[in-house]
C-alpha cells in the first residue's frame, strides 16, 4: 500500500513553521509526525503539500493510495485502522477526515461518497502552533512507549543521579557523566550520541534527540524536546526546539517553539506570562491579526533560519517568521515578519542574498549543503511575506 500524508486545513494555522516544511515534518514529542506514522505503519510515506515545497518533499502516487491527514498523530489502534482501510472507505473524527483509501487522483475526491468509519477514542492533533508545546508531554509519552518497547536502555552512569529509572532510556553512544535525571513526572529519552554535560538538571517529560547537547549546568523542566544536533543551555521550560538550532547560553526559554537553524544569542530571554496574567494572543497568519490561544503561558514562536543577538528580550506571545535577524535593546514588537532585520528601534528588509550567505555558512558547519531547493523555498517565502514587512 502507498501512504501519502497531506497538509490538511491546519497548514496555515501552523505558520511560520509550515513555510519551510509540510505539516508532516513538524517535530512534537521525540519524533516528527512523519517519523511516527512510518514507525507505526512500518512503511515509508510521501507528501501532498504546497507546490513550492513539492520538489523537496515530492508525492509518489500509485493506483491505490491511503491519504492521511498529517495533523493527526498516530497511535497503535489508529494505525491499524488505517492499514485495514479498503477502497472508498474513510476514517473520520467528528467532522474531520483522518485518512481515506482512494483509487482516483486527489482532484477528483468526493469524501461524501466514501463509507465513513468513526474514530471515537482520544487522539492527539496539531492544529495550532501552540499545540506543539502544549501537547508535547503526551506526545513524548507515546513516542517513548513506542520507541523503547522490548528494548534495553544503556546503563545510567554511577555518577548520574536518577529518579524513577524505569522511565529513563539512553540510546547507544550517549554521554551523561554527571547530571540529574528526574523521570517522576514523565519519561526521559536520551538519543544516540547525545550529550548532557556536567551539572545539568533535567525533569521529564524530556527528549534529547540524536546528536543533541545539553550544556553545563542547564536547568530543564518538562515537557521539553531538544531536536537532533541542537544545543541548549540556561533555563528551559515546556519548549520544543527543532533540529540544528542553538540556545547554547544562559537565559530563559519557556512555552516556546524554535524552528531549525535558529540561534539565540547569550542571555536571550522570553516572557511566557503577561504581567496581568491575562490570556495570551498570538499572531495569526490567516486572519492577519492576533488570535486567542486560551493559554495563560505562551512564549516565543520562531521560524527556521531566524537569529537573535545577545541580551535579546521577547515579549509574551511573540511570533518571529523565517530568516529574521533581531538585535538591540528593548522588546521588538510581538510579530516580526520573515526576512526582517533590526529590533525595537525598527526593522528593514533582510535581503535574500545576505540571508542565504549566512544559511550556507551555518549549514556547512554541520556538513549539510544549502541546496538550490532550499534557496527556492526561501525565495518564495520572501515574496509571500513581503506584505507583512514595513521598511
């Protein structure tokens, strides 16, 4: 069977993260949504996404396909239902389609003609940017159970203090010589060749993905995920950091999501609670206004390739787009458009030529090429977000 993950109606509500990736490649818990589905289905997947992303994330279509709404996170029961779908059957959760089995091309699909199968149990769904951190604890728990079932963890070093050891799993090559791991409130997963440096204190739920690093004396409160090859230091609470990003120094990050190839300068801090304890509103790209989150705690949303200088301060509920460069004293406004250069005193346009030069250098340090596909995607984002910038 051929499985295809499609973005679905939540794609625009997940900007700026979906400017540069399909919904399926958002990381929540330990794995990306795609990696979760592929693990449960024991099969590779492809993607239906925006045209400008399709060269990097192509779709493979066959005579028969099962289309899966990438906003939904799989579990064992749901994955079995998907695998057992027959032609012209569809799985629904209330009014939402989760998956359907089709023999026709995407443009011809009429879901009203499909036999509806209702899914009644609880399932995690990512439909807003803040869901990535607010549902991260449940996602870590589900991923932990799936990834560690029937496997044996590497031993915990004698010099490491560990609470509730049965919920701590350490992959091969991980180093944690002198730290504190507290899994009493949720599991702790340490990925392959990851490192927790001396003096760090970790509270679960927590995921440190492959090749990632926790710097010395860091304080991390769960639920938090540090993506592959990212570095984190200082104080972090209930945040998700995608791959290849750095928050390597002191400073507070809370109730936040940081994309790939980002860098937070030393002593960068974000507020995650308003002084009046009111509900936090976040910039909504669809309505081009600030939307209610229903959350009292909500911090920073930062798109791929964005950077900030030392001592940067972000206000509660700040959204930073793709390839922004922020620096200077004071708080920048709480919506910073993609390809913005500046800070509290004002912004100019961050030209693609300069932004691409930085991206090429940053990625080459990790032995990853900044490709023509990457360049074309960011060029599209530059044009698409032009209306938000004010020079």
